[in-house]
C-alpha cells in the first residue's frame, strides 16, 4: 500500500496509481457501503488522493455512489459500493465426465452456471475443442448482456505447473499440455487473459472468498473426485510450491501393504479414503453420481456393509487430515466434491481420528467441515482467481499493473 507522498518514490508513477486504485477497490469490496473519508482513514491515503482514485473507479464503472449515510454527526457523506455491472469473470472446471462454467460479476454474484457432459476425447486437441465451444457460449452470453470478460481461469484435475501447463491429468489422459495456449488459439485470441490451475487450488480460493469460512487465513480444501488433492491457503495466500505441484496428499502412504493405488504404490490415502474406497469400487466417471446416491440410500437404511465402509474410509481420511493438521495447523479443512453428500457419515470418523492423532490440544483448533459451495466450487474458484487479479491491480480500462 502507498501511504505517503514524501520520501523515495517508485520510478513508475502509473504503477503507484494502479496499486492505489487496487487498494481502494479492495477496501470498497470488503467494507461497502463506505465513504471516501472512511477509505482515507483506513488506508492512510490522503483525502485528495482518495477522491481522485474514487473518481477514476467510478469512470471505469467499478464503483458507484449510493445514497447518504444516516446517524452521522455533521455533513452527510456519499456512500460507495461496488458496481462492476459491465464486467464478468469466468471460471471453468474440467472433470472426467463434465465441464462446469461459472460467470460472476465483480462482487462475486453468479451471472451464469452451466454444466455440460464432456469427454477428454482421444487427444488434448479434441478436449480443447470441446472446452473452447463451451467458453465461447459463455462469452457470447456475457456479450449479449453487454459485459466485458475480465479473464478466464480453468481448473484441471491433475498436476499443473507454475506456468499453467498441464503436466499430468490421469483422469483426462492429458500429459504436457499447454492448455492456456491451446485455448487462446481455439478462441482466436479472445482479448482477455486465460489462466490454468489445479482444481483443488481454485476450489480453495472459492472457499476463501465465497464459502462458509470466507476470509480464513489458513484453510485446506480436499477434493473428493477419484483422486484426492489439497488446495492449501496459508497466511491468506494460496501455496502452490516451487513448481506448482503442492497438495498431492492423495499419494501419502498410510499402509505399505494396503490396497493398490493407480500410481503404482500401495496404501496411498487415495486408495484407502478416495471415492472408490467409500463406494467399495471405482465406477466409471459417468456412474459416480448414481453410485453415490445408491450408497447414501443404503446408509440411510442402516446397511451394515455400507456403514462399515464409511467408518473405515472416514478413519483413513482422518489420518490424512491429521497429517495436514500437524504439519500446517489450518483453521479449517473442507471436504469437497463427492465427499459432500457422504459427509454426514464420514465426518464423525474423520473428527475422531483427528482428535486422536493431532499433537496439539483440541486438534490445534482445526475444524473439519463439508463444503457448502456445490460441485462446481473449482469453477467458482476460477472466477475468484480472475477477481483476485483485479484486486491485485489488473484493472479494466487501462493503467493496470500486471501482478
């Protein structure tokens, strides 16, 4: 944050102003309705600077004025709220059998939610063609609503490096794919940035911005797809690791003589607590939802074999969560995706195991809960990543600082 007009200054004044615009925009998003005086008092920017920055944000239709304060001593102040009506952020989530797309406005309100059947095809090119067709439809819908797309972020179930290349996505059969570059070509240089990230990472961003534990500085999201991955937020920031491969908790070995994992090892968390372990077999992607519904029906009916599988998988999942809790001490671990409908039976065993295995008293303050965001949390997280870019200084209408 830039709080002083004296002393050494960065050489690039435009960069300073873009930073300050982002500071004011973030403040309005987090504290609206708010006044110019309130922004100045809280950010340390002087009142004249705040007035100039607010005027700029109003011109860009990122912020708008709304009414006057009440119960205020002295002259009433004009209040500010987010506008963003001309803009949209798009997130896309690729699963083994479907693609989900979410578009939000600047405040994170959903403008569109779609889910379509999808097959990765025989090649990355075929997959890109299918994804590109869905993205074009979303972009066209936003154009009809006279909204400018600020960016697109795509969630992929697999290893995605720091540059956004998909190195290994076994459920899609993709290896070393430049998905962002291929999509840019397929969309014929759409005029907005395209980012690619791991699905657990983006789902964690969605939880941090929109979920029941929004604002948590230390949060972990666990995917419940055929694979088990973790999106890790520490000290308020998503942690991707040196090359972008963090979060592969599914391949932590719990039992060296346990069931075989698709990675070639035995007793991985994924093999012992993934959706296949919960259901008793690993169904084809298109069958997973039906299998879950049938398993839930059996659990509600008190089927002993089903309840025993839940108990076993829940305890194994709790062992994995305890490793995360001992190592990272998160405030909350959130079970997502296919774990959500199974959570009423899994969570008691997970929590018991957590309490038993975490060294710190009270599990170090760590809670384990089910996600409230739905199956498309990673798509919503894609939109959140675009909004994070705006908050960081990539503003529409020029004068943007690239984070």
